[in-house]
C-alpha cells in the first residue's frame, strides 16, 4: 500500500539573507542604470525576479506579485542585449550555445530566462536573436530542517512541482541533509544552479561529503561520478532519460521533475518509464504555496516493473491549523 506523509517544515527554516544580498548586488552591476538605481536599497530577500521587456518599464516579482519599478523609463532593445552579454561575461558564440535551452546560467546560481526571435536550423533551436525579454531569477538559499528530510530519504526520491515551486531549493536541502549525515553525494550541476560554482568553488552549501561536477551534461556526468567518485547518492536537477543508466549501479538517486500534481506526473512518458523500472520509491510534491508533502510509490507485489498509477494521489486538505511548510523556491523567498 502507498503511504502518505505531510511535512510541516516551516519551523526552524534558515534563509541565507546575506547570500541573496550578495547575488542582488552582483546583478545590479549588469542592469541598465535606471533599473539598478531603483533596486538599490531594496530588501534582497523579497526580490524573486527582475524582468526587463523591450519597450516596457522594468519590473520585479516580489511575494509572487509582479510590480513595476518606480522612476524607470521604458527599456530599449539594445539594453537587453547589453545586459545579457554583461551578465554572461562570455563571447556572443558562448551565449548562443546556452540560449538553445531558452536561458543563460550565470555563476553564483542566477538564471536569466530569455525571449526573442528563435534561430531554427533543421527543426532545432540553435540560438535566440533580437532579444525582447529577460527574466533574472535571484536564488535564495533556504535550509530545511534535516531531521524532517532524512526520514524521507531512505531510498531514491523524486521531487515534483511546477516551475518556481521550489524544487531546486528543496533538492539542495536534501543533498545537504544527506551529506551532513555522512552520505557521499555526487552532484551533476549542468546549469551551474545547484551549487552555483564560481571558478570551481560552490556558492551554495551542499554539505561536507558532496562532490560537484559543474557544467557537464547530466548523462555523461553521472557516469563520470560513478566511475571516479564512488557516490552513495547521485543528484541532478531535472530528470532525463539517461538517468536510467545509473539505476542498478548500487546508488540512490535524487532528481526533480516538472509536474504540478500526481495526474501530471502520470502523464509524462519518461516518468512512467522510470517509475515502472522501480527507480524511485518516494515522491515529494510541492504546491503553489511552496509546501511539500511526501507520498510512497506502490508497486505490484509480484512485478516491480509495474506500478499502480493511482498510488500517487494528493492528500486532502491539511488537517488542523498548521499548513505544510514553505519549501522555498529559488526565485521566490526558486
């Protein structure tokens, strides 16, 4: 039978305000002057995203609500291009290589989402030109109590939620809790967001027994860690088909997936495949309030390759007055 557990982790959550302030100051250095001046002095802990749109007034996302920046004029297109290049500190070619995925990762864990005119060759997006919008996420490091996470991490675990619900933040907390408890954790940080390494030095605390491989494709990185670092756990942000190669190698896996509900999770072919293979035994679901609850996956008694798709059902209303915890989101407390 499946087991369901709600997690009330609001108590004792420790938010790294200094880290958020440092990252915001880093971002201010590359923003258009008016936007930087309007943001200077704001509480960094409340700034989740900074949005620049061609021909529009800059805005910020604060407590889930987008608000225009005061005393700012409309942003010309050339400022968007200049901001993107300044943030990356890279050549135009290097920037375009990353923009194939629709965003640019900046050392320190900052993600810049990009819109514009897609460059398509042979049906594949090869870059973005004529930039029209930038969405700059300011990550905030939240420390969930390890004593509430560790009981949920006895076996491979999948973290599911909508974009911005806090998957990456919760994944960091899980990695840190396992590492602090003595487990060796190998992390493939393909997009420089989990550890946010700068010149090889992680900017986010992932624990004393964690080894980070930055900027490497996840599938190749997991194999490199398996061969060279002898991990007990492998952790990646956003699950991929290649993760099945790590299954059966004697390690447990932590991974995130975009799915706002059990129904959405069941609809994803890749998720059905990895669940059908018995790779994960538990799912942590995050909701719109950045709360999370845990649900065990129920497999058939006689055939582990079959799982009951109805074993992942969301709990009913939270009993009592205490809502489940804000799991936190990189862009919002992501």
